[in-house]
């Protein structure tokens, strides 16, 4: 069991602690409890990458072209493509910042679209949304929630999502909790990927972000809000049950 726990911890690049390792082993028909796995990790000096929950430092924004807050912290969705949320985060590599925009489907917490660039422009958020629409298609009445960043208030972005039948929604001024699922995703991405590596080139960070989102997070990472299955497995289970 010590070897199995250590192998699972290693296979998931120290991103899993006792709860998710337990779920992984149980899925392989290896019975064990969280406390037992936690003790085996402790004995071997193995710890999951962890960090503080996201924090927020407010800053003033010009409030032109602000959309209504349609989501109202109701992060539950009854079907795919009913509610999406989107945001931008900063990633430091050698001597420069990179900016990652992502779009999450709140139904399964799947990252359905993302874009990475050296510049935090309206094109960045439009490219992330474009990937999402290309993958999921248009869904009339879809709500896309964001903060009040200037990129999301641009006429070009708002016109783009409206052409796809979506309705923009925005957080209240300076209230990060109105977009908590996306903030939580960025927090885990930073802890499980960004802070654990040293990236020196743009290509390195692009490859790493692709692996984290497309290979690990969407398809493998057990999500506590989904009963410890991955977003892809959650949607598969829901489709089979329908």
C-alpha cells in the first residue's frame, strides 16, 4: 500500500492529497480510507502541492458598459451550456508576464475555452470565448459571467458573444466571490502547476498549460464539487443517465 500510494502521488505530480488518492485507489478496487492514506503519505514524507485560497485586492475601474449581474452566485446549472464563467489570470515567466483567459462551463466545471498571450487585450478574451463556442456550439439564452474588467466591457467582446446568442453577466464592483468557481480554478492552477515549475520560454508555458487543462484538469482531476469525478467523467455519466 505504501508503494501504491506513493506511485499515485507521483503519477499525479504531487497534485493529489489523501482525499483524491483515496478515490483513485478505490476506483481501482483497492479498498482504503482517507485517514489510512494520509498516514502512509505522512510516513513517506509526501505532501500534495497546496497553498492559500485565492485572495483579492480591489482596484477602481471605470464602470462604462457594465452588464447586469444575472448569475447572482447561483453556480449550479441543470445542463451544459446554460451558465459559463470567464476570467483572466497572470502568469510570470522569464522576464515577462503572460495572460491566461479561460471559460468554464458551470454544469461540469469543464474549461471549454482558453487563450494565452503576452498581452491582456479584448482579443484574448474573445479568443477564449471563440474556442468555447467552436467546441460547444451556440446555445440561445446562455449566460456568460465575468468581472468588470475593461476587456469584458468592450463593445467588441459583448457584440461577439451576443452574436452567438449569449447574454453577458458581470460581478458587482470589487466582489471576487461573484466569480468564485473561476477564482478557485486559478488558485489550483497556480498551486498545482505554476508555482511548482520554472518556465523560461513562451512555448514551455503554453505546453504546460495545455497539459494541465486539456489532459489533467478536464479529463483526469477528481473534482470535489462533482463527487470526486473529473469534469469529463461527470458529463459522460450524466449523458448515460439521461
